[in-house]
């Protein structure tokens, strides 16, 4: 054999050993070993073995082929809680048609464990350009990674949840940048009354999207401007199942959402001109985005100092804590509601403009805003109401928490107050106006007593 042929063989061997080979599918006769990769048809995604930064453990994952400084944008991990300790792993089709990850001792590390009638012995695994790893037989998908997301939500991924379950976690963050196992934070749907997207820190609310009104999530400011461009969408099949998805009119498959290990939900997209990933949107744009930052009956404004203020008719529960910048204990009413007590005066409402509406909203069928107001006033438990065209009436029967100033967008909310609290403003403002007018007249008696 000539020296040239020997060199070619050596370089070919070196390439496979060092960088692996890319293929289109996994079959019963062709497995995926460490250093090999599955590649989608247009080379948008790859699936294979990887190690996170500062880690020697091996995982099977899916990532974008766009790389920056060799930092993979991994969007799905198969064995996130059961890593391999060496390079001996093999991803294969088992004898019963399941996809299976084995270690060097032929021990099963991970499998979707398809059972029953779905078991087949002629399965094929492929990676689609959507980033979806599918296991199919005779053209029918019997399992797909899109049904089992880890920390990322991709374009055209529909995540289904049971309407009968109040809280439906959908994705879970990594534990750290070096550990893809289940972390502290989850993203999911909270639909006690209205659909909302939540981030939970363990079991505690950490961020919320505001209610879905059929077009936008009312607590995501950017959706008021770009609702028709991209973002979240919720659909209800009226059969006990609903779904959430993310989409973009640009159809860019490089746009995706990821829940970071420190609890921030980010929208990212690849910028061809800068050859880097850009953060298009962040759930935590300010301290006000953290759930209940100003406590009950407090309002948060990221453009004010301090950022927290108490609602009209309320005062801090703990003055010392509030003055020190600890607003978590919130506020309490100065004057109890009357609720049309016999011989007493009716309650009224104070308008709070352009807000992220508080948590625990309930929807009521209503003819118009005045009807919404009457229904709230006629219910002694109702603390506030809001009315928006095209969606209708929302009321709040529980303490008001997680209010944020959204000016110039966002609906107005009407806070219920005792009649005496509503009169405070007029009792001060009207005499002030009268005194000001008299002083002005005395200064310019020609204006006050024209000849």
C-alpha cells in the first residue's frame, strides 16, 4: 500500500476517533456510540454524547449546530439524572424496539420504556430539523423527545397538560451550568381559575406571566407590542386537555426558550451577523418581576425609588421593615370595608392605571364595565375588578399580590375602598383649589371684579 493511501486511512481513522461521524438515523443494526452524532437533514441540530462545562460526566443530548467557543446550546438531555462516567456509552434500538442507552457493561442507563402495543422490532430513530428526536415504525411516531422536554421549549413544540390538575410543571431547569440533573426551578401552567405561566422555585411562586386573555399573557409587557410576531400561545381542546406552545412568524428554528438554573426564562435567537446568541426577552427584567416583591396590597415600579409603594387606602404592615426596604410583609387596610352596612355608606373604587394585574384573578361573564363593577360591589368578598374589551370582567376575592406598574400598556384595575378613604382626596383637594383661587383673585382683583 502506498504512503498516500496509508496517510488517508490514518486521517480517516483520526477524524472518526477524535470528532466522530455524523449519520441520519439509528436502526436495529446501527447504533450511536460516543463521538458519533445524529444530524438533522439540514444540519440544524445534532444529537449525541456531550460533557457540560467543567464536568467529565457524559450525557446524551440534542444541541444546535451553531457553536460559540465550543459551548453547546443543549436543548434536551436524555439521561439528565443518570450520567455515564466514561466514553463507553451506546445509544441503540433494543430487541423489543425501545430506544436504549447502555454503558460499557451493557447496563441500561436510560430508555423511554415504550410498552404494550407500541412495542415493535423495526424501529428507527431520527433527529428532525425541529430538534425533535423521534422513534418511529412504519412511518408512525411511537415516541418523541418533544413530549418529554427538559429545560428548553422549541418552535413547534406543543406541551400538553391536564385541565383537571391545578399546577402542571412542563420544563425543569438544570441544577447548575455543569449539572443537567433536575434543578430547583420549573416552568408550568397554573390554572386555578385562569391560565397563567408560572416559574416555581421548588413549590414557591417565583414569576408569573399574568392571565391568558386569548391573545396575550397579560403580565408579559413585550406581548402587548409583539403579540402577533412571536411568543407563547395557549389552546384548549374543550376535552379536558390544553396545550402551550411557542411560535414565531419568522419561522426561525433558532429561536427558542430556556429556563436557566437560576430561574430566569430566556428567549434566545442566533444572530448570523454577530455569530452569537442574543437574548431577545427575559422573564426577570427587573426586581419587580419577582413574584410578590412588594407583598400584599403593594405595587412595584422599576422606574421609581424605592420600587415599592402601598396602594391608596393601605399602609405598611410593618413600618420599620418597609422603611428599611424589606417589603415582603406587605400592607394592610387603614379602614375596613363597609359592604353596604345598614345605615352606612357604600364602598367605592380607586383606579390604578396600566398594571400587571394581581394574582388569583377570576373571570366573570359581564355585559360591560359597569356590569362588572356592580357584580364586584354586590359581592362582599370582592376586593377589586378589571374590565378589558374582548376578554371581559376579572375580579379578585383574595389579597392583591404581585401588582406592577406597566405604563403605558396594561389594563386598569379598580381597588375597593371604604367610602371614607375615597373622600380623603376630595376633602383636601377641593379646599386647596378654593384657597388657591381666592389668592389668585386677591392678587389680580381686576380678574376677580372686572369693571
